[in-house]
C-alpha cells in the first residue's frame, strides 16, 4: 500500500526508514501482485482517496487513465475480430492517444 507521493509508484515497497502515517485527503494505492511457480503473474491495482470526496482534478485524471485502459481493451477486441496481430507499441499508442487528447501524455 502506498499513499501521498508514493501512490505514483505502483510497486512501492515501504521501509521502516520511510514510513509515514496516512492522512486525510490523500490518494491511496493498493497494488496486489504475485505468482506461483506454475502460473503467470497476476497484478491488480486499486486506487482510493482518504477523504470525503476527491478533488475534481483527481477525478479527471482517474477517468482519463480508466478510459485509456478501456481504449486498449477496445483495440485488442478490434484486432481479435479482424485477426490482426498487434504489438505492445500499438496498444501503448491507443492509451497514449487518449491521454494526449485529455492533456495528460508526455
């Protein structure tokens, strides 16, 4: 779990030396990941907010990231229907294109 500035690090590994207390009105990141020897890696990320309601700008960023994820899924579905083979860079561009439209890329 990470919060505040550390919520930008999807694999934050808190250490005793940098521990801090969760305060009100902070972004919270819960990143669960793992693997057993005979399976593929699993990675699930959840975001939250430790206040009554997140600020509008935070909601706008979250919605942009959610919509970028959905754009990648849609691009994969399109490729599946047409039989097209897609690369990671094609899918990355599907996400980045949407983020650029919203003013969040680069």
